[in-house]
């Protein structure tokens, strides 16, 4: 989310993932993916810089939370898939094992 300012000086926070494009003619207009338009005081390059800074902060927080990589975020899902495939622990997880076990069930 990025904090911006409307032309009337009121603050708003925009989900930067919803921005389809930014125009400067002469006011900065954000067009969101749902077609809504938002006119803001910030210049287009400032909106871009804020978006980049937000995403960099997200990546940094994810790296701190999951230092071994983002795959650790899905550890519960890996454990569930391992159990379903009959594998004792996620350390022994083979990504193809789930598909092989499923294929065996279908063939029987």
C-alpha cells in the first residue's frame, strides 16, 4: 500500500497492485484495474518510487521472516502433501511423489 494525497489535500492509501497505469496530464491520474480513476498531488515518478519502495520493503520483510527462502512459507502445505503421499517428513519431500501417489490411486 502506498500513501498518496488527493488534490483537496486529503490522504488516501492505495493498493499499488491495483494500479493499471499512471497518467500526468497535467494532474497525476491513477487508473485502477477496476476502471476507477484517482487524481493525486504526487507526480507520476513519485508514485513509481513509492511503489518500488513498498515492494522492496515487502521483499525485505519476507526475507527476514523466511531467511531460508519463500518456500518455507508453504511448509504446512508441503507437510500435508508429504503425508498424503505417504512420506514421513517434509525433509524427504519429493515434488513428484504426490503426483506418483495420485497416479497409483487412479490406476488401482
